[in-house]
C-alpha cells in the first residue's frame, strides 16, 4: 500500500510518501511545500494546491492520510489552515485519492503505542519505522510521515477513520 501523509498548513505543508508491504515500511519520498509570508494569501493557497497536486501525480498514492482539523489557540491560524486543507482535499479528489483523517491521539497511538506520547517520541519512532538516519526536517515533514504510518497501521483495524466526505 502506498500512502501520502499530509500535515496541512499554508506556510509549510509537510508531506511524506510511504510504501507498506508485509508489515514493512519504506520511505518513498518526503518534503514540504512552503510559501513566503509576504505572498498574498490566495497565491499561497494556489501554491499549496499546485505543490500537493504535483506530489499526488508523481507518486500516485492509494490513500491520503491527514490530521483532523482542531481549534487550538489562534482563531486566525485555524481558518487559514482550514482553507489550505480545502485545497489539499480538492487536489486529492481530482486525483481520485481517498482521504482519511486521524486525531493526534490516534497518530501517537499508532506510531508509538501510547496515545499521549510527546512529539519527540513520535518523531523517533517514525525514524525507526522508516530506517532513516535522522528525523526529517522540518517537523511538518516528520509529522506527515507519522500520519502515513498511522494510516498503514490503522487501515486494517477498528481505529480506521472513515474517508472524508
């Protein structure tokens, strides 16, 4: 199974493609789509859309795994992230790739075995699963790879999220 994990945003969109065969993970490719702060917001959304669309077309994943959007502290930021998430979902829909959402706790549970793990633990286990020399940077990219791993682990269990509608 080939899964694209996406950590949505409008400044940095982390992405990671993982191949999962016979309980073994292989990193295919990973990186980030970035936009400059001084770029008009609608152009940032277009850059996110174009960047994610290019990754989808190049790697042809069977599923896209992303984090459920939740309000944390900054209302302004959550609205922008929601808008960026919308163009990411549009790109997936145009490529006929089903989208699955996971809560942060589900990702932590799937990657570390503990739903309240700290970010460093998730990053280290991601590095171990993918047999990488170091934790990918930026953090958004490491988070995206963790989301891909989580989907691989959860897709055959009761933890599986239903596709986004």
